[in-house]
C-alpha cells in the first residue's frame, strides 16, 4: 500500500510543481490572492490526502451504497472544505518572483497615484483611506513576497482594490525578480520527483495496479 500512497501522492505534486514553473517563467511578477495560493497547494497535496487519511476513513457503507461515485463526491467535498477554510482566512496578497524593494516601490506608486497616505509603524504598513494594515514577509527560497493583514477583520473592498492595482502595476512594469532561477530550482525538484515516480512504477507497478483495482472494486 505504501508504493500506491507515494505514487498517488506524487502525481498531483508534480502537477503543482509544473504550474509553479509556468508561473515563474512569466514576463512579469504574478499577483495572486492567498486563497488562490491555498487552492493550488491543496491541489498539490490532494494525492496524499486521498491515498492516505481519506482512503482509510471513508465509510464502508458509503462504498457499498454509492460504489465508485464515492470518490468524485469526496473530491468535491475536499475542495469545498478548502474553499470554506479559505473564506475563514483574512485575505492575503502573494507576489511571485519579486523582492521587497520592488514591492515597496509599487506600493509607493499606488499611494501616489490614488492620493492616499502610506503610514509605516515599525514593520507595519497602513493605508488609512482603504482601511488596510499589513506586514511584508519574504519567502526567499522561491522569491515570493506576501502581504499579510495584521488585523483580524479586513475591509474586503479596500483589500480587493489594493490587489487589483498591484496586479495592474506588475503587469506593466519591467521590474521582476530572477524568476528563471526559481524555475530552475522547481524544475530540478520536478525532475527528481519524476525519476522517483518512474522508479516506483518500474519496481512496484503490479502492487500499484492491484491496489487501484482493489480500491475500484470496493
């Protein structure tokens, strides 16, 4: 069962890495919401979730009544749960393939163009007119910048407008991080994962197929 778990978990993870490679190969720094990033991560981990906990916790009676329809239903419920958890979180903005200095320059431009004020208190940035208060975190491994609210209740309209203006500026501006380096690191991980999946299939393909058939017949 372990080869089946690793094989099923590795395929969505490989898809996740491939999407990240494509994102980092863009000519501009993509701006995404924290909820979209969470959904993408949930896709990457879906194989491990379904081949692990869900496989062992799924009710036997449901399998007897619904048969193989249980699995697409569980997939739908899984992503609905991810959407629900995402809705409980405060909105975040994640900017791929950039650095702190570029992000600060874009924020200054947004504030200048909109006639608003940018207030910095320690590591906290505020735009009072939009009721936005956030801190900036750098994930140096993948050259990502996250703008994270520092208050529990966030004014969604102001935050959405802020995200829209950031996205527009990053699409226009030539400034970007070294996305090709991040893409190369991700490609190396993807190649290692592909080699590992290939080795699993070569050595354990009979066990993987048998586990899949048992799951399908159950």
